[in-house]
């Protein structure tokens, strides 16, 4: 915790540890449990409309004689419309010129969906700040264009992302606040016994101990039932998330299943059909689409009379083109399991090594450096680790396509195969690779 003086407003506390209540018991009971472990004298509950479980911060006994003010709450009051953003303010005093960047002088604060992000209420030096920002961004689904309120534009210029930089400082914060904002940001004194319980004790003393015991038993039953209902809901959401993860890491079939299936569907494929010449092939989602281009005097009728009888009816769009779709029987193949996935570093190494091996024969393999979760970020993990995925592209002579079925690692799946029949017959394979987070 570090005191920050907001000019013309007063002192506030930054560098707080924001704790999310687990939600197994009532909020009051859980806050008292955390407060006792922190030897708290003051407490602040960060509440947000639409979020059932608040975040809390505590000030230990003996640190502050009067109610402190949460600096993070002042920033949120100044920019209430931003749900996910980063704030970085220079706290360096005038006598710290020539600082090497290792002393404490920056305050970093960030919110996700309107609540403080984990470990992102921090006061420290530039190196620590960079590490925390990079770690914070790595957990966002959309890392580009994040709103940043700061008077330190140059620090973000060194980071490998694009930001929406907006001017902000302690002086701007001062002019963005009202007296009511400052009052709402004050901590409350921690009370070991809630006012509700105190009231019940007084009533019990006046009305009899039996009434209090009956009420306590009713509350215990209600708490148990609520806890059981929450556990059932958690179990349901966990099962749904596990199903979504399993579907996500198996969205692209393994090369050992996809490439042989496409090859079988395309074997003995006629390159010419009554004046129509095969130009390219596009296979994905259990089907291959053939594009035939017409030569002089070629007609749709001639194509229909000559095409293999087992083929389904083609699509006639442009007069010089025939689009023919062929169904592909795709074997199920071995399903990927989240627990058996390799790390991102291991997948990158395997794909990079394969790219080096096949390069001399004219094959090019490239893996995208950015990864994303296979399940949307908004879903809670509940103890489940959500795998990551990225995309890759493989190109080269079509004659070498079949050899890649057994060379691509099991973490790589095929989403599409395109074959171009020009002067040189070439292929392009697109796919996804999956890894542990």
C-alpha cells in the first residue's frame, strides 16, 4: 500500500490487494473471514451492477487512524464508462530527476468488465510495470486497442501492442472528481460482528434466547440450501465448459484423418470433362468443391452428359464456370484430450522443426505467433484450464501433400485444403494447433 496525494482533493491509498469472494457462503461471513486473516481495521467493498459477488480490500489495524480512501475507486469514478482499461500515472517527484527507473514512481491500475484486475493495483518501477501489463494483456481475448489513460505514452511505445492512448494524470483526476466521489471511495470501519447480528442479539436479550436460536437455525438451513444450490450451478457450468473445451480442441480433425479422406475423395479425378478443365479444388468441412473452367464450345449440357454418374448435381453460376461439390467421408480419428495437450512452447518447437525439415523440398510451413482461448473468455474456468489455439499455413507442390498426413503433430488439425492446377499444381493447407495455456 502506498499513499498518493491527489492535488486539491486529499490523500488516497494505492497498491491495494483486491480479493474476490468465493461466493460459497454469504458475503458478510466471507468478508469477516478474510478480514480476520488480514487483521483488518478498515474494509472497502467494490460493488458493480450485474455482478453478484463484490471484490474487497482491507487496511490492517494500526495503519490509518481515520478512514482511508481507495485511489482505484477515484479513478473508476473519473472514467466510469470504461469497462476494460489500463491507467498508469507518474508519481515521480521533482527531486527524483536522474532516476534510473528502479525506484518506486509509477502507479498502475486496470479493470476488466468494470472491476479491478488481479495484481493490477500496483505501485513500482518501470520494469515491474512492463511485466504486469504484458501478463495482463496475455489474459485478454482482444489485446488490440485497449483504452489506456496515462501521462507516460513513451512506456507503451515499447510494448508489442496497439493501444488507445488517452491523457490522464493526478491533476486530470482532480478535475474529474466531485466531493461525493471522494466520499464514496472511503473505506468503512471493519466490525467483527455485523449490525444485523448485533440487532438480533439485542432482540434476543429483550425477547428471549429461544427466538434467537430459532432464527439462527433458520439462517443456517437457508445458508446450506443456498450453498448447495450454488455448488449444483457450479457443477453444471463446469460440465458445460468441459464440453465446450472438448469441442474446441477437436474443431479441426487431425491430419492423419483429414488428408487421407480428402485424397480418397479426389483420386481418379477427371481433369477434363467435355471441354471443361479442372482449375482448383477447395476442401473443408467434409466436402470438396471443384471449379471447372470452360474452353471454347464447352456447354453445361455437355458437362452433365459426361460427368461421373455418381457425382451430385453441380452448381451453374457463371456461363464459363461449373462448381461441382463432392461429399467426403471423414473418419472420426482420435479425439484430443485437454490434459494430453503439449505446451505452446512444445507445439511451436515441433512445428518450427518440421518447417525446417520440409523446406528443402519446396514446402513452406508457418505458425501464427498469437494464441487465443478455445472458449470465450467470459466463461469461468471453475478449476478447468482453458486450452489455447493458433493457426498455421502449409504450402508446396501438390505431389507432396500426402506425405504430410503423418508428419504434422497430433496438436495440429486441418481446416481446409486448396489445390491450384495452373502451370504448377500446388496446394495450400490451413489449420489450427492446440496447446495448454
